[in-house]
């Protein structure tokens, strides 16, 4: 039933149930966007029937063509679809807050361990496990969206191109080309009655205005929290393709160029962000906190807040902007047909990311066994992802 047809008390109860579902996912969704989508399908489509599988995949595809955290934009768009901007803002807050808090306290913990010269070797299984989660997620989603030879061709070419040219600028190109290929098949789709597209520009100008004001204030004040906000807002406005694309960008800026973190600190945070529940963009909280370690605990908390707001706001503004006229835009057959190519190209990007991470991480038999064991447990057992993660950390502590 449409939300507008429900009585206000019924709508409020439905919204509370929805936000509770968002919290459950925020605490149990391990892995990147591909793994998140599997769990979104199970809870939002199969269990609650908030929307159909096709509608959720459509939202995911829409968010893939926008910069920002794909999973966060997808779940925010669902909140917007159900209850407008108010519910959407609550959705993004509840979805991101647990991961942000975990990564902030992880940064505080890492700094404490370093000060007391305590080894971090107990985390050595975390990064290989992340590869297992990413591989399983890509396989599961690929099984749903790869349906013919054209899809396979887009997947293979996207994976090859993304692997050979690991640039953040290549990601939107690959997705756009995949969209063009299937858009040419638009005549196979049923015609829909078109309505005029009315664009509301407020959120676009809000996104652009915050970007410009933050850059100017950072230049004038030289305030590190403001500059951190601007740095992450800029990265959140430019990154296409999720955490596997964001991480190299952040590594270049905060490790190699600004030297706010060491390589070991960054890689530890990246591995943790891959396997904690919630959005992998929460690594921004970790980087922001460690970037201000010289200012004590309060400074680290300010750094985390500035980085977290910076990384999540641009994607939220952009999905609010596009989603308002998406229903009119998708009535064009070419637009709807392009979504198939976007999904296929996204799976190809996942394959490329898995290969790059595997070659960089699986340098010994232990890492390979860890990846294969993670895949086996995900595919053949009902052990929840967080149980597998905790088991990996326990092994690191014991051995």
C-alpha cells in the first residue's frame, strides 16, 4: 500500500519499524555495497516488502552513477521514498553512526596501543577476510543481474579496464559505457507514458555552496577541522565506485601527500572499515581522528566529526537532488535500459577490485586459506558475517 494512503499513526509505526530495520542492518551489514545489497534484499524486499527487488536494484543502479557512498545513498533514497526528507535524514544518521563510532574509537585505540608499543598483529587476518566478503558479495549480485551475453561482455571488459587503469576517473567512464551499451537496446522495453521533467535545484546548489564555502574557510582560517571537512567533502563529491575507489584516493592525500597517517596506520584502518558493519566510508572517521591526535581526545573527536560529515553529506545532497525527478526520468526507455549496463559494469568493477586486493594481500598461503575459508563459511553455512569476523580476530589473538 502507498505510504500516502496510510493513516498517520500507522505511518509513524511503519517508520519506526523501518528505522529499527536500518539499525539492525547498521549493526550486522559487514562488507561493501555488494554485500550490503544482499542484506537489503533480504530485509527490505523479502521480509518487509517495502519495495520490489526490481525497485531496489533500480535504486542501487541510480546511486552507482552518482558520486558518494553507494550503500548509504541507496538506504537514504529508500527512506526518502517512504517518508520524505525527514525520514531520509534519520536513515542516514542511524545507518552511519554505529560505524562512525566504531572507527573513531578504533583510532583512539590504535593511538593508545602505539603509545604503549603494543603489537597490532592480532589484526593480520582482517584484510584477507575482507577480500572474501567482497568476492562473495560480487558473486551473489552478479547471479542476479548478469542475464545474457551482453551483460557478460560488459562485466568482462569493465573488469579488464578497471584492473589495467585503477584510476577514480576510470570508474564513471566504465559505468557510463556499460549504460550506453544496454541503452541501445531500449526498443526491447515497454513504452511508458512520459511526463515533463521538473527539476528542483535546491539540493544541487546546497551541495555546490557547501563545497565552495568550506574551501574558502579552510584557506582563510587554516583550521585543521575545517580543512579536514573540506578534504573529505571534496573526496566524497568525486569518488565513484565505493570504498575500493575511495581508499586509494585517501591514501594518496593523507599518507603520501599530507603525511597525517603512516602506511601501517592507514592499512589497519582500511582493513577494519572493510569488515565492521555499516558503510565502509566510515574510514573517514578513523583518518580524521588520527589526523588530530596531537590535540588530545577532544581534538580527535572533532577530527572524526569533521571527516564523517564531510564524507557523507555530498552523497546525501546529490541523491536528494536526483531522486526528486527520478520517477519522470526513468520513464524514458533508454534510461531504464541503461540500468542493466550499470549493474553489469558495477559487478566488473567489483571483480577488478577483488583481483587488485588479492594480488596485494594474498602473498602467502595463510592469507589465501583465510580468503577461501571466509568464502566457504559464507556460501555453505549460516554463520553471520560478524561471527566470522570475530572468529578471525580471535584466531589472531590466539596464534
